C-alpha cells in the first residue's frame, strides 16, 4: 500500500498505483473517462483524443498520461464535453455511418458516445467520402465506411494475435486500414477467432453469419449508457 499515491479527478480523491495511466486509475475508482481507441487488453495508442482531460490545467490524453501524486485532473467540464462532442461529430461526418442498417448498432461505442453526449445530428456537413468494402474473407468483412482508424485491430493483430494482418496507409482524412496482403483481406492470416476480428469499437469489422444474434433493442448500449459498467456514483 505504501506505493500508492493520491490525486483528484473533478475533486474526487483517487488512489493510483505505480505504472497506471490516469484512465486506468480512474476506471479502478469507478470514474468514467470517455474513450474510443483505448482498450483494456491493448497498449495505449493515444490517437482518438476522446479521453482528453485537463491535468493541472493542461490537456492530456488520459489513456497515455501516467497518473501521479497530487495531480489535479478535470474530466467533466463543459469545455471538455464540448471538445469531445466535436470529435465524435467529426468521426460521424468523415465516415458513412448508416446506424439503422449496421449490425453493430446498439453495441457500437461511437454511437454509444453520441447518445451519451446527446448528439442528435452532426454540426458539420457530411463529407460522403467514397470508401471500400472488402467481403473477400470467408468469415469476416471489412467496411471502411465505418472505420474510425482507432488502430485497435492493428494493435490486436500485431501484439496479441501475432499476425500483423492490418496496418494503415494514407494521411489525414485519407488514412485508412490496409491489409497485409497483395489484393484483399482473404489473403491475410486473419481468423474469426482472432482478437483483431472482434475488437472493433464500431461496425467496420464484422463476422459473417452471426449478425443480429442479439435483437436490436436488447444490445449493450440499448439498455444502459456507455460507461455505466465503470461508473460508481
Ligand atoms: Fe485516449 Fe483514444 S482513448 S486517445
């Protein structure tokens, strides 16, 4: 116990352990910090910035910033809420998200955050970018229209599955998932049992023949807001 230390999030006293990020310490304390690219079983990536908090007055991503003694962290402020809403909004307009037709609807973390933040319609114009769908794999299909380039699949395939089936190509809004293959997904070693095939926060990576196993209306975020599995209020 002597190695623990204390800091605050929105005035609440949090006990951290050595090596923990702010996000990890907050989760343990029952304080939800919104996130998209972060995943408990993967190394931090720090790319989506949805987890941005103010640390001693400066913005930091909670999933990469180590927690430390005496830190004063702000999480739920109007300014941070506004910034997160902007980020979520931009992800919606950059992609082509037709939620009502998506198998991930109700289990989608992007959609869950939009509901949590009360986003009813985007503030920015849709970009309607042309994006690819690859259904060549016998068990999995990839819909780039829904991809938010969080790199969960890239990290899972490389670090956990040991296959490096995915990578990225392009920059900025042209950045997209690429396959470690000459032509298409079927040429990769990706299997439906891989972590990479089941870790997508949105509906970009979908397993075939298991769609709608749980009816719409009974899915994870249909019944409880995203983050309520962490929050202790
Ligand atoms: Fe921290 Fe994406 S969850 S940057």
